[in-house]
């Protein structure tokens, strides 16, 4: 039979795409048989044909613009369920987050939604009714921080191995409409997937301008549209911080306060302000920082690797510490953390309360403190002994928060070949000076940066169950915020390229959910 070998290879490839890596074991076993190896030995024409096909496909990928192709699928289509559960029954949650006067509307201004870093959207998200999943391939580039401008377009801070890029994306196709190259990542001993310098956080101000930190110690204010409202990225203002931030340090995050000053923080613990007239001021905390800040009308909240701080500006716009509350930072950096200490951006809650996690052993705690004076109100231990750590902000759900367990996630390859991490979610409420664990869930989200929809009463996560088939299946999963029950999970993609690697779930104005992965963007929405 002519082309028998080609047919055999085609069948093997099809089986691999349907069943996953287990097929490779079978193929390896067959190749151990000398007669099979001899029969499959290719001619020079076959080698030339396959080589030419690979060159053509690679060339097309390089030439075709970012976002025009879907993210390539991985293997395991037949052994990873496409949908589990059923559409949700909407049960709204009552909670109001005040609008920051210097920021874009709540829900579209920052990675963590708003000035309080609530990670809770007032609007809806998918309820699991006839779910549709689309993707856009950007190569090996992750747009980890997303916001929405006043025209409903995505504003994305993206990054690859060389450094960050700012983009405006079409919300339907997820294709870039405008792109701005930013300074490249500086040479360092930090692995690129753990580097937080100038490429993790930004916010949209009240004029729809992206305010972001660069790797060369500047703060840029960039318009996201031109005078006609068309997508455009033009730098309107530049603040050079090299006079107050040494080359050995780097900018991590920034936020505005209620008076309109821009606050910034560095990895080595320098906190500063940029006054409205451009004057700079700095305060050295001397404690490492790896997360963003949160803001209310009374001050700025910041977690270091040792303590939770509340800061404010004096009459000369200089940062001062209102209070400092130390937490149990543990004795070592746990698997699943970027630093030794709390992995959470502070979450401000109604009633003047701030919540973080600590790094206690054998179990970490969710800790609630008073925003007024930093006094601890209560704490509650979560997850199993020796298996608790988080690098993601808590999700506000009324009188409590939902915490995600990232223990064991160290790098993208940690989830290869069907493996996953410890996993788990928990809700912790406070009241009458006591904390209580309301529910726990066994869902596994290696690094999802979960979000809540107050309109639907659901908490959304990017989950990855373990697979004995060796399949890397990633799911968009909805939990009931009241009970912790998994309502539905929809398979969003297969393969390592679908790993979100600390990128946040983002809900759009139309209720769609957007998730950045190692290779581009994914959109999940209801069609029903």
C-alpha cells in the first residue's frame, strides 16, 4: 500500500490529539521493536516533505499578525470533558465599592478591579448557558494585566521573555488595535516568569490614560485613544524616578490616592509620591515588596514581606506611615510563592476593614485588621497543614473573602503531563470580632487570580484538574460564593500554552470573561 507509513504516522498523530501523551508511551513501545523501526525508517523524500511543511507553517505563524490565529490546541480532546455542571441560578451579593475620583470606573481600571482591590465586579459574568470559547494567539506573550477604556476596548500590559508591551485590543476578536513597545527587561538573576519589575501592574485614570511603571525607572502616562476616539497609545507625561530609585532597584506597582497623587513602590521597599505638579518624594521602608497597593479615602495600604502598612501624604506631599502591623511571615519561602511572606495585595472591605493572608506554618491564615489603626480583629487558618500558600489577592464577597491556594505552583512546567498543584479555595467571614471558615472547595487553580461577580453571586477561577492520561486541560470554573459548590466548568483549552501564570480573570462590560495565557488571550461568554 502506497503511503502506508504516512497513514500510520497520521493515525498516531490523531490518536495523540484525542488521547494525549499516553499515546507517546505506546508509540515508544512499538519503536522498541526492530521490524517496526525498519518499516518506519523514512526516505529522503519523506524527510524533505515533512521539513518543508514545518518551515511553511512556522513561516506563516511569524508572518501572520498577532491575534489572527487561535491558540494552538494541545492533546487530549477525547478524555477531557468539555462541560461539567449546569447553568447557574443568579443570586446577587450586596456590596458597594466607592468610586475613586482619579481612576476609571470600578471594574475596568486595574488588575484588581478598583481602588479597594476588591476583585469583585458589580456587573455580570458568564452563568454557563451555552458557553462559547474563543482565543487569540500572540506567540509566547502573556497580557497579564487588563483594563477597559471608555469605548469598551481592552487595554493590556503584555510581556514576553524580553520585556513588556502596552496594547489596545478589540474586545471581540482580541486582535491588537494599537501597540506601544516599552523598555526591555534589565539583565538580572531573576527568572523571567518571576520578574515583577515594571511589567505587572498599571491603572487607568479618570481620563482613560494608562499610568504604568517602566523597567528603566520611569512612570508613563499614556493616552489610549486619540481626539476622535480611535485607539492610540501616545505618551502624554513622563516622570523620571532615577534620582530617587537606584539602578539596583525597580518599580513594582503604582496607584493614585484620593487627592490625585501618584503613589509608587519598588521591590526593595521604597515608597514614593508624584505630586500633581510633578514633585517627587520618597520614604524607605526597607522591606521587600512583591504586590500592588490598595487605596481608600483615608490612605494607601501596602503589604511588604514583613508587615501590612497604611501610609498617607503630609502637607508637602511626602509619604508617612500611619501604622504598621506585622504578621507571621513564617520561616521560609513556601512552594508557590514569589517571596517569603504574604502573597496578597491588601483587600479593603466595607466597614473599614483590610484583609490579607500571612505566611504562617503549618497553615496560613486569613487576617482581618481595622483600617483605622491596624489592630488585628481576627484570623482563621485555611487549607491543610504543610500545604498552604497564596500569591493572589483575596476576593471580596460582602462580609468575607475568598482565598485561593497556590501551594506547589513554581513555574509553568509544574503543570505538565497532567500534573497539577495542591489547590483549594476557602471563604472566610468576619463578625463580632471572630473569623470563621464558611466553606472550602477542592477545585485546583494553580495561579488563577480569581474574581467574583456580585450580580451573579459566582466566583470565577482558572482551574486545572489532575489527569492520569497526562492531559493538560484548563477550565473556566464558577463557584457559588455562598456555598463553595462548583456550579459549572467549561473546558477553555488544552496544553501548556493555556496556562494563565498569575494573569487575572477579567470580566468585560458585556459579561464576557477574558483570561490571558502564556500564548495570548481567551474569551469565555454565554451564547444562550
